[in-house]
C-alpha cells in the first residue's frame, strides 16, 4: 500500500538577508575587465547636445547571452544588470568603457538586488528622411523647393536582416525582381523618433531603405520612454 501525502504547516522561519541590494551594489564597486564597469546612460540621445548637459554614469555588469545560434543578431545580444536604484529604463542608450553603444530593449523589472535588461549592440547610425513637396504662395510662386527633410539625425540603433525572408522575391504579373528583404531595427523612443512614419527612408551603407512598419508596442503607456521597432525594405533604384 502506498503512503498518502499529508500536508502540514511549516515549522521553519526563513532568513531573508536585509543587505541583498547593497551587497550587489558593493559588488559593482569592483572593476572587472569587460564585465563590471562604468556606463554612460542616455535617456534621450539628443540631450547630450544641449547646453549644460552632464553625463549620467551608473555601474553595471555586462555579460553575454548564452543562447548563441547561427541567426545574425545573436552576436549583438548582451545582458546588463545595474543597481536597484540606478534608474535605467527600457530604451536607454548606454556606452561602456570601450566606447561601445547599446540600446536597452527589455523592460527593467526590478529584482531583489538588481535592475536587469537586455542590451543590443548598436551597429548603425540611423538618419531618417521624409520627402517634402514644394510649397507655393497664392500667386503660384514657389516659396520652398521640394526635397528631403531629416526627421531623425544620426541615432545609434540596432539593425539586422530577418533570416526567415528571402533576399529577393518575384511578384506575380509584374516584370523584374523586387528587392524585398526585410530589415528590422530597434531604436530609442525620443522626440525625434516619435515622428517616424511609414514611407520615410534612410541610407544604410550605399543603399536606401523604405520604412514599411512602425511598431510602438515597446513604448511606455505615458510615452516618456521605450523602444520603437521599425521594419524596412530596400528601396527601388539600385545602389548609389
């Protein structure tokens, strides 16, 4: 005969160390090459160009993600843990002691002793342009010529080619081949990137790309921080 399980009330009292957060903060005070170091945090990348700006510096532990694979962007995935009171947020751009820039694309859910997030290494500087039609006065004279306006200026971002889509795809009943490879980008939400629209373009290398989707699912409810995910395809016309 089996012996049935009979649940009972515990008679133990578990000790929770009151120094959990301060222990990790103390650990961060020790420099460990390429792992524990100072990080400059940019809540808004463009704030640094304003008068009187002072860098915000936090201590953090940077370590690689264990899930390496053949997919392209896994090489750019790192993890970052800072002190509970560090104030880091999703969408922050951080710079390590080697000058490498990362964008934090995971919500910072505070743990008992640290503030964790995922750090995507920035591998491009994004400048987004939008076509401006010419404007004329009441008599038909041109007041402003048509041309391209810069919407986002030289913003560090993470970009990669979606592995599940073919490089080029033929479309039925149309001549030629369309460069339809899908490029995904993670960018910081700020006063410039919030204006990005479908149809805007950017130059990456020597080819133009057209933005086909703007995903704001990673932006906070009050729209004060977060990440925007962009999808883009190669623009027609070939390379420059």
